[in-house]
């Protein structure tokens, strides 16, 4: 039997709050701009996108995560770097 304590409740609430915050902060226009940028480039890293649009890597990772989840962008790991590419 699982007993919920204050720490678990706090962490769960924090995760929900973060996901709401992320969806509210990221505008659809920015996601579309990132999508077009990836479409024109051969391969991009999180750092490339963050520099291009002057946003944090944390926010960039969230946007790329949405695009990967939608099936528009693929990911391959080259050493320690995750490279994102447009799925054809």
C-alpha cells in the first residue's frame, strides 16, 4: 500500500506546476519558428537553437520535446550531444 506523504505531494504538485508553466510560456509562434529553422537546417543541437532564438537551453529542450512528441523531429545521439533533425 502506498502512503502519500508531504514530500511526494510537493514534488507531484511542482511537476504539474512546471508543465502548466511551460505550456503557458511557450508561444505557438516560437514553436513554429523553431520548427521552420530545423526544417531548413541539416542537423541542429539544443545549443544551436538556443543561440539562434536567444532563449534558454531549458526552454529549447521543452520546445524540441514537443516537436519530437509530435513526430516532426527525430533525435540521434552523437557522443554526448543529442542532434535533432527533420523527419522526412
